[in-house]
């Protein structure tokens, strides 16, 4: 399939069930990594210089629409509260 190995010892070792990839691997294999996340629904942690920096996970259309709706509410709410354009 694609990626993965555990990079960490100590406090990150408890997440051994998760997949870890480096930024370089993400750059070189982005299509395969995204396809793998879609297929397996596993979360993938992207590391930079040996430290976790990004969590990638599958998102449904429904969840995405809900998040977009929250953005719109904030925009409208901000203008009502005097935070909008002057």
C-alpha cells in the first residue's frame, strides 16, 4: 500500500497504532496517501524534523458542510455585533 513506520519513542510510542509519515513522504506520495485514508479511514500523522505537525483524517461531506455553515454564522454574527466592515 503506502507509507509507514513509527518514528517515535517515549511519549509518542503510545500512538503506535497510528500511521506516521514525513513531510517528504507526503510530498512524494500525496495521491497514494489520500487514497489510503479514504479506503481505510485511518488517521495519519505527518512529521517534520521528527515531531508531529499535522493530523490527516477522512472527512465526510456532511461534516464539511457543517463546518462551512459555522463559518457563515460567524461572518453574519460578526457584522451584527459591530465587528464587520465599517
